[in-house]
């Protein structure tokens, strides 16, 4: 199926765009629909736009077979994603189909009896779940005729955009807070694109990018998490699809998901609902729990206070990838946690570090701070009697510990010895 390039304006005719099963952009607030295009805010109420699909043509068993016969990456779900059907022939970083690790040792430590799994997204090409969302945004950028990819990032997204742009032959120019972890900076810079540090926190970076979009200097740029956000966000649905397929086409009972902007959590919920609607999994209740670091916990604070709105915070935490003080999808996360019977909880930086070590020690998985947040929150929720240990639970690790080495900087050599057995014995290691 050929993809035609369309003008990068909101008046593009829907008939000139071919984005697979995506039918339109629909406002999450008022339901107003507009043709597919590089727009992200509703012209009626300024609410966020998301992709609406027409899945009516799918036969459940044929779809299941097609997915199972597909590639070991997110494109196995192409019939459910807003991408052109011939995406496999174009250079993309092809993320996904990461391991769902049955975490029996961790389960024993935490007292989980109903089955505990870690969805380990550190196994993606640039070692975080962000490759999933960027892969979608890249296809949308191609379809809309952009040649520069950009983003505001807490670190992981910058690397994912840099890599995808390098592979696809796009220019990239990405923006990050100036004081990120060295691992994130190097991972973002190594692909050869432009990497700009902004003197400020993520929320300042994001505001700057919104200004740049409206300026001639940003014309023709695809900001993956701003003007391409509806397409970008859909990439997170593939986490839900994979988890269910890897569980033998079953819904888990409980999921623990990290929150920065909240986009990932809302799309995991969307993905689960789609699988139910398509008949690919049997309908049953599931609970979604959100995880934040105490030093940037606007959503958990609102959840605990019973508020519907999220009051912005100034972030101060080692979990820099989650350090968004004014999360765009915060209110939707609150809705989902409350609707599904889940919760939003936070942990201190010390608990984040302990949880990183716990996961590494029990399962051989080295998580970045975001993974420390989800594991730490899971532990806290069990201890507080909020998360039911007798139910099947999936905890997300969305990034690689090698990018946040400072968090566990005190970890190192057990001993330094001379190269002989006496020295080995002296050190008490025999
Ligand atoms: C490793 C990691 N996990 C989770 C998230 C949360 O993503 P979202 O903004 O979709 O809530 C981020 C965001 O940057 C991240 O880098
Ligand atoms: Zn609207």
C-alpha cells in the first residue's frame, strides 16, 4: 500500500493519508473528529487528540494468526497501529517483543503467589521503551513529509529519536534538560544528531519546544511528542499487546506502570481495552497501578488527595527519566487508576536504589531508576495491602541500568587482592 506525502497542515484531506487502520483523530475531551494530520490539540476545546480506528473488518482468529506469524517486533501488531501497511520495507529501528520474565525469585521476596512477571523493555534497540513510541512517530513523520525529527526529552526519548533518525536518514535535533545523567547524554549524542541542553527542567524544555513549533525556525519539524504525539503515544499500546500475547492471550490481573507524562499508562489501558473489544483476550477486570518517585509525584499526590486535577511540582529526584512536574496525561491516569481499582503510589530515592538492587539480585535484571520506581512501588503496595499478591502481576522495567549508573555508584568491588591464593584467602573469599 503506497503512502502519499501530505501537506503538514490541519486541512489535509483524509483521503490523501494512508495510515493503516487509523480512521481519524478524535478529541479525548469532546469527541470532535478531525482528519489524520500532524495536529495534537482539538480545535473546539484544546483537548488532546488521539487516534480513532476502524477495526470492524477484523475476524478475531484470522487476526490472531496474522499476529502470531508476524515479525518478532512491534510490527506484528501493524493491523492495530497507525502506520502504513508496508512499514516493514522502510528503515525503522523495529523495537519490541521484549522479554516477559517470570520473576519467581522476586515473587518469593515480595510474597507474591499469583505469578509475578517483569516486562523488561531495557531490551529495546536504545535500551528503553521509548523506541516503541518513536518507531510510530517516525512512520507518521514520513507520511506527513517531515525530514527533521525532534523532541523534548527526559533522556531516553532523545536517544530513541537520535537512533531512529540516523537509521531512517532524517535530521534530528533534540532537546533535554542540561543536567541529565552522562549515560543518557552519551546515548543521545552518539547517533550523530544535534543534542541541545536547555538550562531548566523538563517542563522548561517542553515549553520551549511548544514555542519552537509555532516559530518559522521549527517549520517542517516533526516533534515526536508534541505535533506527532497522537501517533507516538500509540506505540505504548504494544506493551499491552505483548504482555497479553506472552501470557498466552490473557489479561494480567494487575500491572505496575511508571508515570512521567502519563502517556504510556493511558495507552497500556487503551491497548488492553482494544484486545478485549477485538475478542483476542477474554474480558475480565484488571487493575492498573501508577508509580512515581516521591521527588516528582504530582499524580500520586493528586490520587491520594482524591483530586481530579494534578498540581504541578518542581522535580527533585534521581529518577530523572520520570521527572515531569506537569504531566500532560496526569488527569487521565487518575481516571484509569480509579476506574480499574488500581492506585498511584510513590517511593523515595533510597527506596528506588534498594529496588534496583533487589531486582538485580533476584532476577539478574539491571533496571534504570524508572524500573527501581516500579519495583519499589510494587513492594510498597504489597506491604500496604493495596496490591493483591495472590493475583497475576506484571511490573514494567522500561529502561536499562547502564544509563543511570550513578544511582548505584556505591556498588563495586568486593575486594582488591594480589594475584595469588594467599591473598584470596586473606580477603575471606575462600
Ligand atoms: C524509562 C522511562 N520509563 C517511563 C517513562 C514514562 O513515560 P510517559 O511520559 O509516557 O509516562 C519514561 C519517560 O521518559 C522513561 O524514560
Ligand atoms: Zn475537543
